[in-house]
């Protein structure tokens, strides 16, 4: 079943569109995770300064 869907997508050229969509979603997720990492690091730095470590 999965192979048939992939063949139909390829036939109509939609497989490239879906790959592009997945790539954009992963890029957005990567940027969001990087921003969350930076926010967590700043928070830890503030805690260290406050605690005198």
C-alpha cells in the first residue's frame, strides 16, 4: 500500500513537494530547538550568577 502511494506521488510530481515540506518543517524545528537551548543556557547562567557559583 505504501509503495503504491509513493508511486502515485512520484507520478504526479508530488513527492518532491512533500520532501520540500518535510525539509522546511525540520528546518523550523531545528531553529526552534536552537532558540530553546539558548534560552535554557541563559537561564542556567542567571542561576549560577545568583547563587555565586
